[in-house]
C-alpha cells in the first residue's frame, strides 16, 4: 500500500495540487476533455492526503487558486486582472478550508477497522465533503459563485444523463465518489475486489444507468414553436454604442424570419437579455418598434431591457402580447455581485475605489415570479447567470414552467470560454428540470436544448441569426427536481457529522495515549 507522509514540506504536494487545479480547466467547455476532471480531482486529493488540517489547507489553497484562475480567466476581460485574482483568491480560501477538512476526515477514516465496506465509506465521505464544499462556494458569500463545479465539466459526457436523477450537485458527488473508488482500487493492488467491491459496484451501476437510460423528451402538454433571435449586439456593461444600437441589431436580426419556412407557424419570439438598450416602458420609439414586430408576425415577444420602478433599477424581461401590449414582466432575482451591484459598497470602496467606481449603478433584486403564460402554457424565464443557480430552476419548475427561456448577454466576455461554460450549465439544467431550455444570447453561444440535453439548434458566435424550432412542453417532475431541495441540506449535515466524528475520534485516540 502506498504510504502518504504527514509532512507539509513534501516538495511534490504543491506542484501536484497546482497541476490538478489547472487540469480542471482543460476538462471544462470549450476544451471539453471531460475525462480530465477525474484526473484533476485525483491529483488534488493525492496532494492533501495524509496531511493534518493546516498543511492540507495550505496545499489546498494552491490547488484552489489554480482551479479557479485557470477556469475563469475570462473575468479579466471587462474589469482587468484585479477582479479575476480577487475572486480566485476568495474561492481558493473556501477550497483550502474544504481541503483541510477532507484531509482530517480521510485520516480518521483510515483508522477504522478494515472491512469490506471501509473503502466505500471513505469514497462516500470524500464525495460528501467535496460536494458540501462546492455548495458553500456556489452559495456564499453574497449568493456565492455558482460556477466551476465538477459536474459542469461533464456536461458533454454520457454521465450528464445522471443529472436527471440526482441533479447537478448529485453528479459532482457521483463523479468524486468514482474517482476516490478508483484511487483506492489502484492502491489496494491484489486486494482490489475484496476491499473495493461495494464502491466498484456502485460506480458500475452509475455508469450503466448513464449509458442505458434514455431521458424522456416527448411532449406532455403539446408543443410550441419558438423563434429565438441573436442580434450580435455589443451589449456589454461598459459598451459605448450609440443609444438604440442594441435594439436596432435585434430588429434587423428578427427580419431574417421573413424568409424562414416556419414563419407562419411561430408561436412566440424571444430576444436575449439587454436586447433593447432603450426601455420601451418610457421610450415611445422603442415601444412602437417592438409593437411593430409583434404586429408583423402576429405573435407575442419576450425581450430583455433595463427598467426602473420607484427609484430602483432592474434587469428585466418584458412580455408583450401579439398586439404589442405589455402583459407581464420578470425582474432578475439574483443580480451578479460586483458586476450588477456592489454589496457593502462603502466597505469595498475603501479597499478599491477605482474598481468599485466602475460599477456605477446597482440593480435591485427582483421579486416577481418568472412565469409567463402563453396560450395557457406556463413559460419559465430566467436571466443570464441565473441558469447556474439551482434554486431558480427549482422555482420555475415548481411554478409550473413547461419550458425554460434563458436570456443572456455574453458580450462582455468576448470569444472566451465563459459563454461555452454557461451553455454547459444550460444543458445540465435542461436535463435536471426535464424541460427544453432555450439559451439565447446577444452574441452567443445560443442553443436550444431538449430535455435530454440534445442540441437541436445553435448559432455561430458574434453573428446575427435566428433559431426556429418546435419544442415539446413537459409537465412531469424529474427525480432530481423531487429530491434536490433535500439533497444539499442532507449532504451538508452529513459533512458536518463526518467532521465531528473525525474530531471526536482524534480526541479519543489522544485520551487513550494519555
């Protein structure tokens, strides 16, 4: 059996951790070498195994720094390197503490009596702690950073089908469990089957399920034909385009529908987030142009615009009927901190006044539901990064959504990996919710995903274009939607229990020595 020394000075640990963190970026879209996520997790775990809490925390910090900096370098494109480094350091600190806890629990688990289930228990414990640490990172602080999840790297793999059963967090758990099981099997050598058959059996069941199960995509409540429009508008937060440019771009792109063979079958049109840089609620010209689109095609239109109400500013999705009258509105519930608003502005302004000053306006948190009714069919609407937030998808399905419209604006991030990573989350969200997801962007990636994650239409990035597809409406609740509200809290309680057990076990061993 391989021996892991408890020395924080082992020269191989930090380089191994850094390589493991970096390799994760190659597994992520758009590189999509998804098997490398298992290599990444394995290298990081090997680098901290056998260490006490603080040494493991130190090594874990370097792993986390490489993990995040390599994945989200696109963050530097519109605000420079400081936010990229700051976010990566903050997330690396969470990663570091999680690594310390992982090492402590693993050390405790290794003291348990050897049995046929011990290695499976170790794999279960490590997967639980990793997933719980991921939950903390995607939820805290200020709503967290719902990105850079192990499951995100597996969006294009056959394992993504497991999301139908266990959700996105569940896929992270399964993936880490399989990684640890394989590590322990390699380590066990000739005792592989005897010591690891529970873990191997569970991993094989997961692989077989993902390979053989066919996620249902058939219509349960009829079908709708959607026309999604990508205007190729430079709609960045700091864009200096002439007012009305974004709206004009989307009007011109919508005109491409005139020559489309399905023009007369369209049920509704959807434009992306920030599609109109003129608020049609207080700009008569913008309103008349939008009404002309609705009247011309005789269908409702859903579009993104910045609105104001009672002195507050909102990132909104506006819903106009076929006659051009606004009938509903959704305001983004979870604006992005340090991009769409600055939490604790006075405090952060003391630390980085020039940087904080760039975010000159704070969007308010919306309170409206994201359900629009069309011909008696509920459409679920979310805006941009909300596709990465688990609670938003759950709320839409609980509200009756039979299809999900993900309106986004990726113009700030150029041709970087960001838009591909976001599309990966949209694909996983389609499988998890069992709903078609229309991911429509100002500049791309724009794709329509069936409930099994299959792409049925997509547009080239930074080109105007339209997607017109008849999509199924579904009402059934996936196993993931049924269990996911309880999965995270249960896993977090288990993680806390494992840490307490490890601490008590260590104190007990010290007491015996005395």
